[in-house]
C-alpha cells in the first residue's frame, strides 16, 4: 500500500521513534506547527476517523494515555498544548494520526 505512514512504521523509510508500543508509534512532524509537534500514529492502517470501528476502544485509550505521558515527559502540564485529529479535507495523510502540539503554536494544523 502506498501509504507514507505505513512505510515509516514498517521501516521502509528510516525514522527514529520517540516512543513505540505494539499498537502505535510517536515521531516528530516533518513540518512542525508548534514548538513541540508530535504525531501519535496507530501501527494498523486505519484510514481516518470514519474508519474507527467499535473494536477501537483499547487503541484510542492507549493513544490518550500516551498523550498523557508525553505531556508529562515534555513538561507541558502548565503550558499550552492541544491534541488535533484532522478529518475530511483537513486531513492530508490518509492514515489515522493524532497531533500533539505544545508550546506556542505558530498556526493551526
Ligand atoms: P494531516 O493534515 O493529515 O492531519 O497531517 C499530516 C501531517 O503529517 C502534517 O503535519 C505533515 O507535516 C506530516 N507529514 C507528512 N509527511 C510526513 C513524513 O514523511 N514524515 C513526518 N515526520 N511527517 C510527515
Ligand atoms: Zn497507512
């Protein structure tokens, strides 16, 4: 499948992960929109929010638990941060991913 995030996850495109579990990876956005801009990406190819099924509960819980840990690791608790999930025309990479934006973001994604 010609999916850039699948290629990163499969190691076809070399990339250091900030964090990896059985279900997801975390790596920096190539074009950061904030001081800290990480992508939390499920390993399984799920196209987007419309493809989230009723069995995705554990995965989504892990995504937000991972965000919680990243917020702590980067001392964002008393700072500006947000989690963004783009869909429809706002989504450019068709593989489900969550943006963690921290610090003073320059623009919205
Ligand atoms: P979307 O608009 O789909 O929510 O966000 C896609 C994000 O993926 C963009 O912020 C873009 O900068 C990032 N991105 C696209 N291609 C790559 C890549 O090859 N490597 C990394 N690290 N980020 C990418
Ligand atoms: Zn994919």
